């Protein structure tokens, strides 16, 4: 069942929904300068999806630890050995616990090594534990930098490798990467390129605007519009969001970050002499300030025990209207693509198996998503379309005909349904040439052979009237065609 989570509203005030099931297959990239609202967007996404899917947040600044109290996430401090982190990650996948991996307090080199160990632990889980999981990486340019920096080459290599695995190979293991960055230009291209969904926020540098416009398929002259976006406003595109660039204002959140937006505070109203006394007097007798106390990290055994008893999140009710809307749009696009195949003059002479690769390409171009019909379903839909019937037709008799056709070889199903439609409507029996064309052949003798094949297996009965015209009966359906000339040109009946 499709689950559409509410991200916010568009320019007309209509809700903008994100298809969570599609997101698991296609990944998401969020971009915006500091203060554009990226963390607010990620928090909205996490809160809305908490009851539907397991979550793991790689949090370099401790912004998301507030999710623990409200939604039951387990906070994991990263000051551990690589072995401990990987054992914890394995337990996370086994017990489907949602966690915040807090990297606050570590230097850049240690953050990259810890994040790599955590991601590798999730990635290397045993196959039986490949449950769907959103993996959110804030400030992704820190863990997948496009170039060398002050960190060591080894740390950069292992971190970039782990991020590449997440975005390139994680889908088959149930890991759906959601990465957020301040600078697209600083994010490794092979990591960013694997995302199919985008939420682009305010940015000012030309190189970042150009990359954002390129990813959204916008013209270069439109790139400057990213400078005009307000805080919390983004442009959405992707199979899980919208098929065309769509402005969205992110909705409110229930939890708060520990690092809120700075607010103006006027200095105290004191004279210069008084301030000098407070700053410089009695420096020798005052002890040096102690560093701010840090929270003691929880013991690894305590974290592992907590993961084993963490209750599963309470599912959030699914909006049936959103589910129906997503499904209706998907079905309409699939049917439109199939109708295009039927209208192609050369398509009837190609089998369903030969047309299927082209169908998949059309689905990718139209952004159908990952839930495309398989070959058997495509063959059935194509056969119904070639018969000129609506695939969603609820007529009980026609549904029985479709079910009976499914017992024939795939390449013959369209022929049977073409005959069945004529029998249902009392229309003349299709000519041999029309039957052959529905089969994908130009030889009328192939049409006669198809009738013989289906008659021998009890699907229909062929008779001829005194003028040599053919009548086809369907004993199990109670239908029969009107007499038709088997030698007539395709599409004609006598």
C-alpha cells in the first residue's frame, strides 16, 4: 500500500506529499545553504515517516537527539571503537530499531571514520535482516567530499566508500539514502548522482545554482531563482515527489533542535568603566574556567540491551485518499503508455516480450517509479488493450474471459481476447489476417492455426454457416460471434 507523507504545501496551499514507498527505491538529495531550512525539512520527513519505516540518522551536530523522547529513537554516542559501532549497527538491523548516531564532539577525521563504520555495519547485515530503512545523513559533504581537505586520505577514502555503497548499492539491502548538503559543489558527484528525488533550497553561489538547476532539468537562466527562495521553501522533483519542478513550503515540526536559529539580543546597558572592572579586576585570584561538562557516553552493553527491547514504532494512520490518488495517477500513466504501443503500426508485429524493454524505458522517462508491471502483467494489459477493452472494466463476464485467457501462452492471450470481445458484443468473427496480426504475424495461415490450437484445448468452438462464414462460440462464457468472412482484409467483416 502506498503511503504519502505530508511535507507541506505548494504555492496554492495544496498539500505536497512524498510517496514513502517510492522513496525507499529512489533515494533523496536535499540541498540548501546554511539557514535555508534543511534540518527543518529532514525533521519534518522523520516525524511524518516515524510510524511507517525504520530510521537511522547520522547526526554530526547533535541536532536530532530530540527525536528520542518523542518517537523512541535510541541515541548512540559515536565515541566507540569501530568494532563496537559495527556490532551496534548489526543489532539495529536485526531488531528494527530507529536510532540517532550522534557524532557531536568528534573532530572531522573521527566523524568520518565513525560514520563509515556505522554505515558499513548497516550495509553488511545478514540478508534475513534487510528490512526497509531510511538512512538520513546530514551535512553529507563532510562524509562524501568531492576533493581532499584537511582530513587524512584514509579517512576520506573509507567514508566516501561507505557513502557510495549507501547510495549506489544500498537499495537492494533495504537502505534508502537521504542526504542533505550545504554545497552541491563540495559533494562527490558519484554520490549525488544516485538520487532520483531532489529538494533544492536557497543557495547563492553560481556553481551550486547551476548544479541544482541541472539536476532539476531547469534552464540555466532559471538557476538564479534559487537565490529568491525563503527559509523553509524548496523546489521538489522526482518520482516520489512530483514529475515537474514543484515549489513547496515545509510544514511545522513537533520536536525542536538544540541548535536553533540565532536571535538578536542587545548588550547590557553599562558604562565602559564598569565593564572594564568586570573584565580585568582580580584576575589573579579567580580560578581558570572549567570546560563545560560533557554527557558521559552510554556503555556499549547498555546500548545493545536497549536495542533488543526497543518497541516497534506505532504505525501512523494511512491517508486513503492519498493512496488512491497515487495509485490512480500511476495506473493512468501505464495505460497511456500501453495505448501508445497499440497505436504504433509496427507494434502488432512485435511480441509482448520484444516490446517489454521499450515499455520499461517509457516508464523511466515518465517517472512511473519502481512498481512497474512485470512481463506477465504487461502481456495481460497489452492483450486487453489490443482487444480494445478498458483494463479496469468491472464487467464480470469480461473478467472471466481475461482469467481464461491467462491459461493460454502469453503470445496467444491477445488473440483470444480479440475473439472474446467479438463474442461478447455479438460482432462478426475477426478474419484470419486480423487474428494473425494480433499474434504478431503477417501470415493469415497463422490465424487459422491459432483457432485450431485454442479449439483443441477447449477454449472455443469454430463453426461455419452455409456461406462459409465463421462463427466462434465460447462455451464457458455463453458467448458467440456473428458470422464473419475468414478471408476478409484485417479490420473488415462481411
